C-alpha cells in the first residue's frame, strides 16, 4: 500500500514539474492570468505530493511497526519479572 502512495507522489511531482515550461512561456508572453492559473495548479499538485508522501510513510510504518507488536512482549516481561517469593517491581 505504501508503494501505491509513493507512485502517486511521483505522478504529482512529475505533473507539477511539467508545468514549469508552460508557466515560463505564459509569463514571457505577458499572459499573467494563465501563468497564475498554472502556478495555482502546480501548487495544488505539490500539496497533493506532500500528502502522498505522508500517507506512504504512514503505510510503511504500519508494516514495519504494527500496533500492538510489543504488547505481548511487555505482558511477558511483567509476568517473568516476578518470581515466586519476590515482590513485584
């Protein structure tokens, strides 16, 4: 699942960078309205890219460190830390 979000990130990045030349050309022609619309689209794509990065990282972390992974270990440690005749910590 993390790979899917990484693919999305790359796609958004590619689309945003593809607007660099059209923005430049619109600005050179003096078409400020078109240049601004393209910049706004580029900013939107950059935000989508950032969100995709965060989602990819979340998914990778869920796989690498699933919730409750250490719960069994903690319970076992609490049980084994008290031996007969000793007081619990």
